[in-house]
C-alpha cells in the first residue's frame, strides 16, 4: 500500500471521529490491524481508536503489539493503549515480555506492566 493512501485513510477516520460517527471505530481499527500499513500510521490509528472507544481499541492494539515485524517501542506503546480491555492488554504485554528478539529494556517494561495487570489484591484479614 502507498504511504499517501495510508495517510488519507487515517485522515478520513479522523474526520469520521470528529463528526462523532461510530464508523470511525471500524475505520481506525481497519488501519491499526493492517500489517501492510506503516508502523507509525498503525499506531496513530490505534491512538485514534482508543480516543473514540477505549475498550474497542484492545484487540487492534494487541494486533500491533504481538507483531514482531513492528518496532519494539511501537509495540510497547500499542500494548499500553490496549489497557482499556485488560484481556487484550495482558496478551499484548505477555507477547512482548517473552519475545527474545525485543530489546531487554522494552521486555522489562512489558513484564512490569504485565505484573501490574495480573497482580491480585492482598486479601484483608
């Protein structure tokens, strides 16, 4: 896909969001999960999706976070955006934390986030 086309798709999704249209959710999601789109455009779409519907962003953000062809920092940010839906965020952070191809500092940050998401509250006596 051409970068200009990707930018046009993103701008169209933003326009839908400004008009308050629910179709913005699907437009942002379609861009975020499209592995043929540039990483930065996918992340921008994920951010837009999280602004429009944080819970819907979980699956799309996870798709970016688990994609080992995506830059490590982008994967981590996408996982962070997925926290609107805990199930997807756990899957996203776990994928990064166990990927030995990811920079150690990014893996550590993902592991810490995963621990925060999965820790159980202490029981009260």
